[in-house]
């Protein structure tokens, strides 16, 4: 399979992550992409460096004030007296808020959902290159590849129209879906198999009938992102019926994971999309530092066989999956099985 990557992700190396009250090293670090790329290349997949892309689809998915915050906010931040090197919010608009304020501290609170998405000097360049990777994968599909993979880093599926969240800044899979719609695909389906709910992707397309969003993930009642991902979220307005959440119990094994993916694929087949986009998290793995599932390498292989039976083109974009000895092996098992 052709795999698209970029070295520009390295400029994003987040130093701040507050976990249960302690400042710890973010698991979303450059090493992740190194492991994934070297494993895929060693397994014989063809690596292609991403070209720069235009930003039209990006501006249709994310708001102008949010893109400006991500690109330029750091300059305002580091000019503050005693500022740290990364934008980390310490105040958030809560449900009683009434205004968008102009101060960079207020904008940080407005646009960053949590402390897992600090914005440093190199964050914009890396996030933008991650979108380039997604759009380059779309180009490969448009030129006739049946399957293609994008090694997106940072990941994207938690990013909302104007909010960074959970290691994500720009929603790569949403931008690719929008770009494919703009270039003629009538219907696009997104299947997200990261262990966390694809909440940003859901929010972006929640009122639209042209992009089906399906997410298989751990029950959010006791797991991030907590506030969405429940089975009763179906979409709204014209989008009603075009959002599907398949939450699974913590401790779920290969059989439960693959069954849910098969159920998701039946929704995809019913929808009849021109193209299927896979938001591929590998954090359902039982050895992942964040995982609460018992999915094995063979589970990813079976999941990919189930997905790979689909008859239309499949674009796969990387989401989560954190450093552990089997991270690369899990990616290779998935990609090989997609190709059959
Ligand atoms: Zn995840």
C-alpha cells in the first residue's frame, strides 16, 4: 500500500500534559510517527512524502477565528509577561458564558478543550502538514488507488469546528471528507475505530446527510471524551440518522471489537458511499498505555479483513495509538489485511 508521511510533524513536540493533577510527558510525541513509519516501510509499504496542499476544505471545516488562533496565537502568548513556551488554557467558557473575548488567555480557554492540546511554536506547521497528508491520500484515491494510508500526526478526530481537544488540532479526516465532497463524491462515510469517541468528526457533520459518521469506542461514561459518544446520538436536522455510535464495554476483546466494526460496516454498506475513510486508532490494543480494551494484533487483522471487504476505495488515516512494543506491528497487521 502507498503510505503518505511528512517529517514536518516533528515541529510539534508537546511538553505539557496535565494527567490527574501531575505534569507528565505527553504520549502524543514524535516517536509515535517514527515507529509507525519504520515498521510500515520495513514491511514493504511504499512511503511517499506529502506535498503541500491548498486550504479551501480546511476553511470549510474550521472557523477563521480558530485557524487564526492556531496559526498566530502563539506570538501573542509568548509576548505575555512570564509566559511559558506553550499555550495551555487555565480558564474555560463554561455553560454560563456569554461572550467570545479577545485576550489570548480567553481565546485559549475558548479554543482548547483540555490540557492535552498545548499550542507551541511548531504546532501549526505540524497540524497543517497532517492535513496535507490526509489530502495527499485523497489524491492517491482520486488517481485510482483502491487503498491508501496517511500517517497523520498530530491526530485529528477530537478536533471540532473551533476547538482543539485530546491531542488534536485540525480534523484531518473531516477535511479529507469535505475535500472529497467538493471534488464530486456524493456520499462519504467515515468509520472511526480509535478507542476514544470521534467526537470532533461527529460534531462537524452532525447536521449533514452527505457524510455518514460511525464510531466504535469504549463506553464514554467512565472514559474520555466523557461528554459524547453515546448510542442515542443519531445526528440532528437533515443529519438525523447519519451518525452512529457503537460504545463497547471496558475490557472488550477481539470478538466484541470486530463484531461492532462489522455492525458499523453494515451501516456503511446501507449508506452506499463513494468512498470510505477509516480513522485508525491503534489504542484499542491491550498493551497500549491508554487502552482499556483487550484487543490483540490479530483483532486488528480481523477488523481490517472486515473493512477491506468493502467494494469502494478506502482511505486510512492515523489517529491514536501510543508507544508500546507492538505499535508498529499492529499497523502492519491492519494494512496488510486491508490489502488482503
Ligand atoms: Zn484514541
